[in-house]
């Protein structure tokens, strides 16, 4: 049953690509992509229910679906669905009618690679999946062919390929360390690495982990390796920004989590977790600085992604049942919320014909429904109750206070408050400040663009008000499968 | 473990190839002409192909012969040819405004190698393998990584960036042949094909850069800041 679902998740976008290329008709391609995303979402939504404590392995051990993988696949599938709905309304605004089949084929391909990444059981194949996400999404970022988009795409592929090559070096070092224990030739599955880790040389293990962390951290948008992120997220078409932010970053984060559990199994000391916490704090600082002084509307959202990846890194770094639960809960909340924010930003960009925050004003008067949804999203993404991100950020803070690195939790809380003020100040200007010369933008936003905003906001509200016991138990299973590693006070030398 | 009981001839052959590849990386670092980069890169790839075959022969890994052939064909032939075509189409033959003089680049590169040697001899000592070809392989792997990043940082022609990335990967490939010759064949082959796609993507993007931005120098790419 689980195997069939995985096949469905992989085949739906793959078939969509094939049919889109064969049909070559712009109107049809949007629908094919939408249908594929609905099928993938339904399959991914059932997946966490079926996969509980034991992992399922397929295809000669190359594919794994465990509780963690199913969760990340679900996050990616949600964003793929929302972005596909949004694309139906948004893409016709770009006046690129004849290139739409190319867009949708690439879009489905990008979704396919992000959905497959978390399922890879082999560290080498996981690396290849991550590399493929870059290659496909580069052309999506460059889709609009403006000088800015090409520049963003170029920076994206150079920075990320350079970073990812460090992850390859780390992967080779892990393999080497394992080969000294297991024997020269073995399948580099996560389980094999975890079993071999206690007998590996600790220095080699930590060097390998740091390289992997920097490598996949580049892809996950952790500062100071985040430099590609604001450019790529702001210059791609909006559905692509949502998929980059809500799906791709998680797919890269899962690699860090899996490697961390390998290092944990070896009992290699607190350095790996401290490094992760430090990267999280640096991400929050960088995000806070750039959010306060930001001028571009989508760049604002992009820096907010850096912030939230930092928060997830902190949750993972703190570890323990609370930290992992907070981080994973934050993942799904961020996926929903950031999609909502990008959709609002994309619609406003098109309506006001500007990428600048300064050019957008009186949103709630001109666009009452979209404006209200977007504002609610802005309140949610800054971590205010009653939305899901409040619950997850609070959980991560609690996890942090229990560890030896409690200072990090205090710094995190302070930076989140700065970001709250800075972020909402931009929204105050866009909503309530009367402009000097009113250009009188009137217009309406397509229902296709409003629907996904509702679909993102309502679950977000639900997740904030009610954290189901079953989900809590599910996160406990994941934390246990990862080895219950934590940065607990007293356990560190 | 291949490197533990290696006959002296094989060990010296591996060392020779590793050091020659490192030298070629320095040739790339010190040269201004894109074409010279390319020749050095192709020669380096050939050396890695020979290394694969030698490791396969001495370590008794027959599948490495296949890797050797694929390395020579792809990295030593096809990739340089693709990049050569891009160079011809762009009419860019050299770095015009260096951020870093080649001579200072060489000095920084030498420091990078010393750093890499420090790291690898520490790891070699911990594993009880000091003085073996392992330490050398690790040194070359790490230093080619650092040299590649140096090329990425100090050069701004789009083509130099592509070649810098390929040097990064060459370093890993070279080290992996000596350290983990038993790495599954599937992974190695997929990574080779992956590289081919990477270069194809880069080629396409360079063309976009030329037609839509009007330059292939990263110094001009400064629209997106903040």
C-alpha cells in the first residue's frame, strides 16, 4: 500500500511532464499540472497515517519512507498543490502564452525532484536528488528572461553548486569512514551509516558532518550561505518562489537532520549541534537586519524564509523530543504560511506593477479580501498567536531553555521580536499610509489566486488552535527514530 | 582496505598522479587565458582517468576500468569540447579585469595547500595512516577544493566560474578514487552524467546572460543587492 502511494507520488508529476510536452498546449498544461498536484497531495496526505514507527524500504534499498520522510513529502506536496492552483490564475498575467508548456513541465519536474529527495535512502542518491532540484529550478528562476531573473539564476546555480560540492566531499568522507568499519564496498544507506558511526573515527565524522552541514545548509538557505536565496526567491515567478521556499528548503533540511542522527549515534560530542544552533542564530540576525531595511516586497518574504530556516535549524540543533517536534511542526506551518505570503505578494506585485514596498499602498481598501488574507498571513508569519507558527516557535523556545545553550533561546526570542516589529511595519505602510500621489490602482485578483490563500490560512489557524495528540505522538516517533539526541544540560563535556 | 597494503610502485604511481593534478590546478590558477584553463582541466581529467584505471588494476576493482573510460570520455573529452564551443561563441579569450593578480593567487593557493596538509596529516595521524598515500590523497582533495573556491572568488568571467566548479568536483573525484575505490558503481556513473547536465545547463545560462544581460562578467551582475 505504502509502495503504491510512493509510486503515485512519483508518477503523477512525471506523467504530467510527459503529457504536457506531448500536448504542447498552454491551456491544457496548467490543468495537467494541477491534476498531478492534486493526485500527489492526496497520496502524500495518506502517507503519514500509514507510515508510523517502522520504515518501509523499496527498490533494492534505494528508496525509504519513514515517519520523517513522509512528513517532509507531505509539506512539499501541500506547497505543490497550493502553488499549482495559484499558477492557473497567475501565469497568464505574465504574457508568456507560448512558453507556458515549458514552464509547467519544468514546474512539475521541480516538484518531482523535491518530492523524491526525502525518499532517498542512499546518501549519494540524496545528493544527486538535491543537485537535480537546483538544475531544474534554475530555469524556473530564469523563466521571465529579464536581466534580473537571469542574474538571480546565475548566482543561484553558482552559489548552490559550489555549496553542494562541499556536501559531496562530506559524503565521500562519511563513506570513507564507513569503509574503514564495514569494508571497502557497501550501500551507503542512512541505517548503515548510523550502525557504523560508533566505530568511526570521531574527527573524521565531525569533519564530514561540518562539510555536509555547510553544503546542504547552503541549499537550505542558512546564513551566511543564504546569498542566493533572496535573489532566486524574488526574481522567479511567484508559484516558483512558493515552491522554492516552502518545499525545497525542507527537502535540504531533511539531509541535515539525517546526518545529524548519524553523528549522534557516534556520540561525537556537542560540536555538531552547537554549530547548527550558531548557524540558526546567524540566520536570524541576518534576516532581522535585512527585514527591517527591506525595500523589495518579495525579498522581504525571502529574508523571512532565511529567518524560519534559522528557527528550524535551532529546533533541530536543540534536539530532544521537544526540539524535533517544534522543528517539524514549524516546517509545515512555514510551508503553508510562506506560500500564502508569496501568493499575496505576487498578486500585489502584478496589481500595482511594482516590486517595491513603497509602491504598494492602501491594500485593504483596494483589495479587501486578498488584503485581509495577506495581513492575517503577515501576523501569522511573525509568530503571533493564534496561528501555527506561534505554537511551533514556542515549542522550540521551550526546547532551547532545557538545554545548555539556553542563551540561544533568549537571543532567538529577542530577534523574533525585532523581526515582528520590522516585518509588520512594512505592512503598516502598505495598508494604512496614504500615499502622496495616489495612482488609483483598481482591479481584482483572480479567484484562482485567492483560493490557495484561503486553503493555506485556514489550516494554519487550525494548527495554531489545536495541536492533535496524534501529531504529537507522530513527532515523538520521529525523534525516537532519530536517536533522541539533544543538546541537554549536563550531557555535554 | 586498498591503501593499507599497497606495493611501493603503486603507491608512488598514485602519488605522482595526485601531485601532477595538483600542479595542473596551480597552472589553472596562474593562467589568464581561458583556453589554457581548459587544456589544464582536460589534462587533469585524463590523469584522473589514468588514476582510476591504476587503482582498478592494483586494487582489483574491475568496475573502475569502466569509470576510467567514462572519465576520460566525459571529463577529458566531452566537457572540454562543450566549454570550448562556448568560448568560441562568446569571443572571450581571457580574464580582462582580474580581482586578484595570478601571482598573488598562486601565493594564496600555496597557503591553502599548507592548510589542507595540516588538516589531512591530523586525520592521517588519528587513523594511524601517517606517511601513506592516504594523507596525500586527502591533501590533494582538500587543496583542490580550496583552489577551486579561490578561482570562483577571484575570477569573474562566467566561464572561469564553470571551470572553478569543475575543479572542485575533480578534486573530490581524485580523492575518492584512492580513498574509497569501492564506492558503488551506480553512484559514480550517475555523478558523471550529472556533471554533463550541469555543464549543459551552464552553457544555456551563459547564453541567456549574453543575450539578456549583455555581459558574462559577474562584476556587472549587481542589480540585485540588499
